[in-house]
C-alpha cells in the first residue's frame, strides 16, 4: 500500500499523482481549476531558497504555489521505473 504525502513534501525532480484535495472551498476550486484533480501527475520542478514557494509541472504548465496551499493536495508518490516494470 502506498502512503499519501502532501504535495509540498515533493523535492525538486520528484513526482506523484493527486489522490485528494483538502482546502477551503475557494482554494479547492482554484486548485481544481489549475488541473489538480484525482490522477493528475505533478512534478516538483523548482524550490525557493526558504522552501516556502515551489514550482510544479501540472498538465504541461509550470505553476508556483506556496507551501500552505500545496499542503492541501495529497499525492501518491510515483514509483521508480525499475519498480514499476517488476510489478
């Protein structure tokens, strides 16, 4: 079984798939409008020096989110290619 993590826990170069959103109604709507729906692949591309701001590749667009906003997005980590082929 795979453990869900917050999107803000991804490090640069890591990817995961959206499993759920947990935010205020207005923020949840905004996140969905950005393409963050169940099954969407998200890759952390850049991290700000303090870690409070990160850029994510979401459906071909580079989106910057604050840590507090990214905390409301739960992901299942992407398994490495070697593990995917073995299962």
